[in-house]
């Protein structure tokens, strides 16, 4: 698939706008002492997070996180041992993962919550015989 000069220039313009709106990364490293990925932006802001909290890095071992590389634009970080990439603007947009992934993580946490009301409801439902069985439809 060939890219036209017009498409190429439009992509460059979009990239320039994104670079103006978001400071590029200037340093990335994994700190084994605190088990955190540390990304320093040109603005001086430092992003520090646990890999388990980031989509694509949640099952990474410490050895997988060394030798991370900053993309040429400065807006991405590549982890060669995992063949995983994180795009910094999107990372911050969904707070460490896509909005869909973050919603799933929050739903998982909410589903594990227990309260007296939830326990009482489960007991009441159990006395009613529990969830009805699904009867297969005959065709």
C-alpha cells in the first residue's frame, strides 16, 4: 500500500501537534529496588508505576523490563524482551491502559468487594434454589 505525499504530510502535522501537546520522554528505566518503571519527560515530570498496573506489562518479570527504549518521537516506550510498546499519551489518557482495559480492571475489583448486604443477598438467593438452570432449546 503506497502512501501519498499528502497523507505523509498530514501524518507529520498530526505528529507535530501531538508533540507540542505532550512532552517527550527523555529517560526510561526499571528500578529493581522498588519494582517500578520510571519514565522522565522533557518537562521534568516523572511517571513511576508498577508494571502489573499497565496493560501489556502485567505479567512481566524484572528481567523483561530492562533495556527499555524510547521511540524516536519520544511519545512511546518499547520493551524488547516482551515485544511490548506503550504510547505515553494513551497511557495517561486511560491511566495505565486503554479505557476498556481499565474498566475491566475496575470491574474485577468491584466484583471482589464484599459487604454485609452482598452476603445477605447471596444467602437469600441461595435459599430460593440459586440461579435457574438453563434449558437447552430444541430445534
